[in-house]
C-alpha cells in the first residue's frame, strides 16, 4: 500500500480543503472536525506521509513521534 496524495488529509495539508486550525508546527496540524462527535472534537494529523497509525508507529523516528504526542 502506498500513500495517497489525494486523500482528504493530504488535501487539508496542501490547503486544497480549508480547515479551522487550532495548532500547527513543523510536525503536526490540529484542526476542528467539520462533523464533530463531541462538543470539542479536534483532529491531529502528522505532516509526513504515513498510510495509517501502524505505518506511523513503525516508521516515524522516535523524535518525530514524541513531538506528535506532545503537540
């Protein structure tokens, strides 16, 4: 399986789909969900290209992972 540059999160990162950002740095983008399942529902996505959480956990270096968890 390969990374799809046209998935919804890739489009958000590229700015093709707008979002209401709440935090951003060189590693992550955090934004409000457009269809929240709770009063406050924030999505946090890595800026590097990972297929899924397994890919992220297996292939992101520990420094990158730690910056993601503490964003």
